[in-house]
C-alpha cells in the first residue's frame, strides 16, 4: 500500500514538471522581433499556468540554416529564422518571398492558411519541421537615383543560376546593388540608410514581403498534449498580430519621415505597371524553369 502511494506521488510530481521550450532567434535583444518574441513567451507561460516555461536565445551571430538545424537536436524547440537568409534548410519557405506574389500582407496570410499554403509547407515535414506562422516585415521598395522604369528587368536573376527568380533579400549593410544604383529595401531600412546612401528616388513597388518564420520541431510538437498545442497556436496568432501592428507602425513612421525629405522623390506604382511585372515574372519562370512548384504557385495565386 505504501509503495502504491509513493508510486502515485512520484507519477504526479513527474506529470507536474513544466515543458521546457527554448525559442531561438537571429536578432539582437533590443530589436523589434526580440520584443515580439518576449511577448510570445509571456503569452505561453501565462496561458499555460506555467505548464510551459520558455527560455529565449537572441543570437545575431547564428545563420538561418544553423538556427533551423538546431531544431534537429534538443537545443531548440522553436526557431524563428529570417526566411530570406535560408539556403539549405526549409528552402520551401523562400517561395513566400517571391516578387509580386502577394498583393498585400493580408493576402500573404490568406494564401498561407489556404490549401495552396498547406501543400507548399507540407514539404517541411520531411525535415522534421512544422510551420507555425510568419512574422512579416514591411514590404520592400526600390531605392535609387531615379524612378524604376516600368520595363525594368530588376526582378530577374542571372540565368546561369539554378534559381530562376531572386528570392533572397539584399542586405543594406552590404550595400548590394540589385541593378545599377538601385537597392531593394523596406521603408524602414531606407529611412535608416538615407544618411549614408545617396538616394534621391523611391519607387513604391511593394513587390516583396520578407519576414521571420516560426518553425517547431515536428516530433516535439507531436508529443505535446492537445490542450498545449491549442495554447501555443493561439499565442502565435496573437503574437503575429502584435508583430504586424509594430511593422505597420514602423512603415508609417518611416514613410512620414521620408516625405519630409526635400531631396527625396517618392513614386507610386500603378496597377498596370504591377500587372506588367507580374506577367514578365510568370513568363520568365515558364521559359527558364518549366512547370516548377514556383510557377504553379503563381498560377494558383493569380
């Protein structure tokens, strides 16, 4: 009888042990994404009544692929890599950043939640990964010394490359020239770089949405109790809404500051120009790549 009581007590203590979740990011501890991650931590711990304990690691020295690779070990349970910096791991996510694929941030999330998104992201399961969401940043624009011409081939990659479209964002720190003197940056990046770069013109293409993916180790996820899965999914939704609010505000603030710059010309892009670029991109994929998954995704979306 005593043995039975001790066994029950031991089982109860074991069952009461909180689930440890390490969340790793590539950002500085002072960054906006780190703030959103801390908010996610707060939601997870409060809503689970401390059944989940979260440890945050913000390490900008990590590469995106190293971050995803850490999910294959016991080091990390939830990783938040920058999609545009993925090379070897979770490459299917790079399709989310192709130019002119989405009309808006809302459209992006609609596609992710649709059957098209499910089919695209199902390939992650082969690498023991599960996609929980995306914290998108502001859309990218084109900054340079003149307005981007409507017949520009800026969005095409080198035909010699294996990838038919460029889906990796250009780093403003590296000063990468995407075509001539043009650079591909968010409004916030343009506003931050304006004192260092001789930009005179901004073409509001809104052509690419970059962001951070929320990836969890699939085997870890499958082992969680169902009620905790629901708590995590709902917390991710709320944290994503918070991330979107912060991204929108940052975009609005940067746009307002740029409009105050007398030497900056801001050029909106009309629907006809966007349709022309979309048509060129689709034609380019069809000619260079054939019936690839990327082409099918474009056709399905538009």
